């Protein structure tokens, strides 16, 4: 079976820039696989997601999503909720675009809201919710259409550490439970190791994939179990060493 | 003044405890309300005292002004003229919004439209109203159409500029979010751009309404079109100063009535998602 997402030699250079953001990215994400893209800030990780979401075009290279009816959901670092819509209608936004109507739309929204544990908050406006709850609404909006591809751009980056680890485990349960294919962009090594089947390490600008690591912890994971696994410490420091020169380079321009 | 009070109270309200805080504020609010009423009282007193020193055709006291008002009311003149003026004004206001809202959004979204319309907007913003009135007299004569046309021409830049500003300040991230779900231009317009523009639409609507009042009355006055403006012009020619005062105060009253009877309720509905409710 071929991979669901395939990027081959993707180059992206924005007009007016002297060097490309992405200098030939090739990657594959298999069906039901959860891949983390990790790298220093500014390395073009988010650009990869923006390309997959169809928000920007590649300069050269090819990009394929091998599913004619693929539904793509994108969860951003900030919730990006519509302030004038209540929680329910924000979740329904993705369903409206997917032409889900009437009772089916209402049911799907309710199910997604329940999945992120926000039942009872349907009739609140975003500003009445905490940052963590807002991000859960954004996640529910992404999940409501039962996406075949879930793009996650540091989705918990703006949350406090406790909320973040709670949401990471929640997300893990949801993605594993539904067999969703996901590409996660992060700069958090622990997040990558908790969630992903594979971790791709990106170099600083211009972005390339410089290392690939298969995460050996199986699919049933929890942060507590990982922290007691000596292998976890070893892989964690391996990733740190891979990333350190990239961060230094990024800092020194 | 009352506006300012409201803004200050809103600004002080911080999240969860605003209800309690608002209550704690209320004695202060009461004092400020009393000061406001005192100021009205002082103005009224000054009017009464001043009117003793001047003949009625210069500064009539409250009694002759009131008499003039009730007489106009009894004869049905008041209702007829107010109806005519409001007809001119709201027709112009409606046309202004009907043109200005889509125009402002298009200008804010597409630079080609912006450059094409720039000359017209600058012209309308800078040309003296008096010239517009003369032009309207030449082209359409002393009809309601003339007054409406002049009012629209004067109001359009104020309203449109606000909508343009609103369109340009839209959160690009929301548009990208919508695009990532494959939303079309129409959906983006309806679900993101129009709601984003609402606060600017309201601000522009308020300024524009003030301009619309002024220009409509000015137009009626100079073009001799039935309405409050024309009544004022006729009253002055007859040295019927109490009527002038009565009309002036009527407009003040109508403006306040519209602000609290229509504008604020509409505003409350359109910005309900912005209120810090529990």
C-alpha cells in the first residue's frame, strides 16, 4: 500500500527572499501513521503544513495526497476561532465546508465536542473560554469532519505545561482510536516522542530533513510510562544532540 | 458624556468580577449622573436668565419656544416636517450604507478597486458641501432627490473609509483557517470578512449619521425642499426665532432618541459576542 502523503523534492522560496525556506523536502506518511516534524523555529516546518493544506504553492517538487476524497484538517498553534460564533457553530464551520448539513451536521459537531470534553460549553463564545478550552474547540473543529489527514502545527505550544500534557494524551487516544493519519509539527522533543511513530528532524533554514528516527515505544503510550523507560532518555538525548547545532545556527543566523 | 461614562465603566470591567465591580462603582456613577443633570440645569437657568435681557426675536425664553413647539405639534406641522426630513435622511443613509459597505469591502480587499476609487473618494471628501448643493440645484432642482443626492455624496467617504479600515484589519489567520477547510470566496466573505467589519461598520454608521443630519438640514435650508431645514429658513425670514429654537431642540431630541432607541440596541445585538458575559 502506498503512502497517503508523499512529498518529493519540495522547494519553497518566497518572492523577495534570497534563499529558499525549504530546500528539497522529501517525506512520506503512511496511512494511520503519526509523523512528527521537529526542528528549530524558522526552519520551515509550518511551511510544509501550509503546503499540504493548500494555503501556499510549492516552488518546485511534487506533493501528493493519495486519496481522492481526502479530508484534511489543520489545527494551528493559535485556536483561530471565529469570535462571533459560539462553540457549536465554530465546530460546525469545518462541517459546513465539507457540505455536511442539517441534523447530521449537528450530530457530528456534538460528537466532536464530546470527544474533546467540552460538552456543556456549546453555547459559549470563544472569549468566555480559557486558552486550553479554545484550543480544544479548534481540535473539535478539526476532528468533526473525520479527517483522513490531520495537520497539527504546534497545537499545544501556547498552553501551560499541565494542560499541554493532558491534551497530548487526549489527542493520542483520539488519533489512535480513529486511525487518522497525522503530521505534527513541533519543537518539543517530549511531545514528538509521546505522540509520533516516526520523528523527522529538520535542519535550520534552508529546511531539509537531516535525520529520521523510528520511535520504538508502541502505540499505547503515556508520559508516565515513557519517563520510566531508560530507552526514552537515550533517544531524547540523541534528538537533543541532533537539534542543538541547528538551534545554534538559527540563533547566529 | 453618557457615552464616556459607559466606556469607562466597560473599560474597568475585568473579566469574571465585572458584575461586582460595576456595583461597587455605582455610587460614583450616580455622582457623575448628578453632575451631568446639574450641568443641564445650569444651562437651562442661563437660558432663562439670558432670555430676560434679550427680546424674543434674539433669545426667546423656554416658554415661547415651548409654545411654538406645541403649536407646531397641534397643527401637524411638526410631524409632517420631521417625517419629510427623516425620509430624506434615512433614504440617503440607506443608500450610503448600500453603496459604502460593498465598496469599502472591495476597496479593502483589492488594490485595483482602491486605486480606481481613490480619486472619487478624495473628491467627495474635500469638495465643499455648498458646491455639491449648487450642483444638485442645477442638475435636479429643488426636489427631495437633490437633498438625498447631496447627503449621500457627503456621507459616502466617511462611511466607506471606516469599512475600508475594517476590511484591512481582518485577521489573515482566520482566512487561512477557512481556506484550509476549502472554504470558497463567498463563504470567506460571509463568515469572516463581513462579521470582522461590524465594529467599524458601527463606528462609521455613527459618524455618518451625524453628517447625514447636518447635510440634510443644510440641503433643505438652501434648496428650499420641505423639511426641518426649510422650516428653519422660513422661520428666520419671519423673525420667528422661537420656532428656530424649537426645531433645533427637536433635532437634538430626535438624535438622542435614535441613538438610544435604535443605534444602541442594534449595536448590542451585533456585538453580543464581544460582551464579557459570565
